[in-house]
């Protein structure tokens, strides 16, 4: 296991996220995970949600680590990563099922630049089916204010790593979603001052 990429935060939050996704994706058949990172979430969620076909994706630089986790903990409903850059054309033709009825991403919006976040929502609007589900996990600000001191410190750290990274305002995220015919269903409180936002598309 030591040779695999590892994120402690993934281990800490995976059970709480899976419990919410079980509700949000109970009518879905295929999930496109955008930004699979280390692959830890994918292998856990595929086992916890066996009714879903779990399609991983990320930029090519992260594929080796994701594939290592998939080899370590394979599941029949888990698929090798697609190369996906949110600012480029999405490789939808490579999906096993052409219809995307669910999209999930975790801890990505605060890493992306604002332009990339906008491109991401444009891609969701283009490829998510009517009545499809979109779930996004991570920290968010409310009315421009931090929800905790730890999030304030995290946002400062993000800026020091990359001035284009930042914790996003939920009002902006909801506006981007609304432009793509998505409405917020539930804003779930999560551990460590994070949230899970569940949207549904109504084209």
C-alpha cells in the first residue's frame, strides 16, 4: 500500500460522502467522477455503491496513481480513468454508456482557476442528462464569508500555492449551475467544515 498515492483527507471523508451519495445517486446508473485524484474515493465508492458504473477521470499526470489503486482494489463496476481536462472537449464518446446521469467531483473547485470552474459547469450543462444529478464536495464560503477559521487559513494557503486557487462562494456556484439548468436540491453539512452540494438538472 505504501507505493500508492495517498490522501489522508480522502480516508477521513470517504464514509461521510458515500452516505450522502447513496441518497443522491439512488436512481442513477453511471457516474462520471471528474478529478479522481489519487483514486481512493473511486475504489471505496464503487464498492459502497455497487448499482453504479463508476467512471474515473483526471488529467493524464494522475492516471498512474489511479490505476494503481484500481489494480489494488478492483470492482466490476469501476472503470479506468479517462483523460479529462475541464477546459477541453470531454471524452464522452469513450464512456461505456453514452448517457451521463450523474457527475461527482470532490475538492476540485478550489484548486481550479475561476475560468476552469466556469468551463467545468459549461461541460456539465452540455453532457449531463435531463434530471441528471451533480454532486460537488469541498469547502465553500457563504455571502463572501468563511464558515470557519480553518477554512480562512486554508484559503490563505491555497493563494500561496497558486493565486488562481480559492475557496468559492456558494452563491457564485449556484449562479453557474442555474445557467446550466441545474437547481440546488440539498446543501449537506459535512465533517471538517466542508459541504456536499447536490444539484439536479432540469433542461
